[in-house]
């Protein structure tokens, strides 16, 4: 009989596993060895963030070249979600089994009260064992439906837009089955054991999820902006807006939720977990990513709605717009057909300062954000293209009224090529309720960045410099300028940053005499070189002594 191996972990987590035959313990009638992908041994060493990231990114090879990154990201991220909750479920079951023995009914009742319920037959291992079935896509879809049904409060509708049996995305039956089988085998990697005992804390999974989204965004071209804001920009916004404990935080165009997560992390760094999180996203697949992102970061109470924020705002309270202390967003730049005709009689009166042009929805999102802020302590941070700072017509009218109302607090110019899918420079506008001083600080941070391959990034020192300038609120030569209301009004409410921050660099005076001396010296050296070349050519008989000129 083969000898059993024992993992060297605390007694309450000990599992005995047979190297060749059945495990001694069973989980709902399934041998424990199945829960660990039929491996002969269970990994003992903790896995690092980089290892998890590398394994997950390698799994993308299953789809590269056959499916666009904006599409296949959904399959990878859903499978990561299923793998994680399956491993957590397995570990919790083992804890309870060690404590209550073979009382399966009691264990089931306890598991039903967990943060997450995983119905029978829906674990990752259940899918893995059926990887050779001819209807694999259908099997995965059915498992996802049951997971939704078992967790309605948290996941209702999350998987409805992600079809593992899609011929248009995954190919015809044979090709689709091959791709899905390879995907399951990639996630069955023994190093991708995501039990909390092994990975240590939830942030590892949340970080892996964010890592994948960032990688997908880098390869998704123009579509990337629909679901992802670069982590460094999100971090900068969180630092600038500084959400505090107990505040309500909202992103009305939340994408996959990365900006909201950065705000959560800021509050946590202040030593508090007291916050409320809200978001809305118009694209169904991206909304699903946001819901999973919240769950994987342990933010179960977040309210993320699916729908068009401008045409159909869903974050309501007593049939009125909810109000928040913090509103942050990276809306789509200059969105065409944003709904100008639909909001002329907006029942929430969000556009009382004017309706933006039909082909540019920037001020529509800004207007919505401001109208959803708390009237005493509300503040907004929004990413915009530079045209928002100076375009005239209806946009100029709205911009002027916002400044007249003393709502605009800061204009921060960012480097170009920060955002996936567009190389244009952007700016961050900060609005605040109940401002006392009638001035605006302008910061030109466009020249401070790190260059990574084809993408620019904000380095920690760049973020620190911007935040310090904003908080200190003092003019800094060639970097920041505090402009009075009268000065901005005198510029006809044009906010173009070079009007306020002078970044012109004086060129050094040219010493004409020194330049001429250098030219004379070079000509002398050139003449000497020519003479030597002619002599060498004569020796090699390429030139006659009479015709070398």
C-alpha cells in the first residue's frame, strides 16, 4: 500500500492524501485529491504575486491570435473568479470537517452562511473533471448560472453577458472545446492554489485581477478606455480627492472599478473601513468585471448599477439623485451621441447650466457629477481632454457658470500618452462645494513622467509632486499658479493651462565669435583629413598625381 504524505501545516488544516489511490477524506462524496487537480502532492510553499500573475498571463495564450483582447479578457477573469471561490470554499470545508467530523448536513448549513455560496457541482474542480466533454461550454455556463442563483444579492446578472458556449467568440464546437479545455488546464496549475492558507490575504487575488485588466487594456487599443483607467492615474485621483471615513464615494462611469478600489485603499490607509461605495457602468460585460472586482477585493457592500448614467441614472434615493461626498470618474473623452436630445427635459435638472453639444459629452458627465455631490462637503475629480478647458459655445457658457459659482478648485495638466487607446494629453478637474477663496490652482505636470515602452506612466515622485502642489496651493515657477477669479474672468473663462503657468524656457545666448572659431577649426581639420585621404589613394594608385582634385 502506498504511504500517505502529510502537509506540514497547523492541525486544523491537515489533510492526508494518498500518492496513488483515493484520499482518506471525502468532500461531498468527492475524493480530496480531486480538489487539487489529481496532483500527487499538494504544494507546500506560498505562492508569490508575480507567480500568480505570470501563470494567469500565460493562460491568455489559449486565446491570443484568435479572439480580440477586449473579448477574451472576460473568459480569463471569470475563470479566475471561479477558481478563487472554489479554493476558498474547499479550505473552509476542510476547516469545518476537522471541527465537526462527518456531520455533512451541519457542515452544509454552516457553509450556506458563508460570505459566498458555491452550489454542488459548480467548483472549478467539477469543471476540470469534465474538460473532455463535448458540451464543455454549456457545462461551464450552467455552473455560472447556479453560482449566480446561489448568490443573488452579490452576483445577480453578472455572468449573463459572458457566454462560454459562444460560437462567434470561441469558434465552432471542436475548436471551442479545445480552447476551453486548455483554459481549464492552465488554471489547474498546482502553483495556482488560491486557498487563503497559501496566498495569505485577499489582496493577492484582487491584485492579480487588476494586473490582468491592465494587461488586457494595453492590448485592447481604443477599446481599453471603456473599462480601465491606468493605476497611477487612479492613485493620483484618490490622493487628490482624499476620501475620508464614513463618506459616500461614487464613480458614475466606473468601468471595471479600478478607480473605486483606489479610493477604498486610500480610506483603509487612514485606518478605517467605514465607507460606502457606488458606481454605474453602461457596458454589460464591463459592469460584470466591476462586480467581480469588488468581490475579489472584499468590497461586498458596493452598489454597482448597470445602465447609461446620462440617459438613465440608477443611483437614486427617494426617486431623486443620490448625493455623495466624493465623485470621481474617467468618462469617455468627447463622447458623440451621448444623449443631448434625451435630456432636454431631464427630470433631475442636471443641465440647468446648459446642454453640451451633441458631439461632445464631456460637460454632460461633469454636470451630472456636480449635481450628485453633497451640498456642504461634496467634491469631484474628473479626467477630461484639454478641449474642455477652452472650447467655446455652450461648453464655454457651462464652464463660465461653474467658475462664477466658485465650484472649480483645480486644473491639473497630465502628460500625453498616459491612457490606453489614445495618446492625447488629458487634465484632471477638481470641483468643490463650499469653497471659501475664489481662486483656482493650475498645475502643469505634463513634463514629469516615466517612459515605459510605448506608454508613459506617472511615477510615485510625480504623483507626490502634484499632490503637494495641490495641497500647498502656492504658485511654483513653471509648475503651478494660483489664479484669481478676476484673472480667469479676464481670460473669458478660458482655462488653457499655458495662459496661467509659464513654462517658457529662455534659450542661452549664442556666442557668435566662439561659434565662428569652432567652424574655422573644423574646416582646418577637414582640410587636413582630405589631404591625407588623397595621399593614401595615390599610394593605392586610385588617383593619378595630376587628377586628384
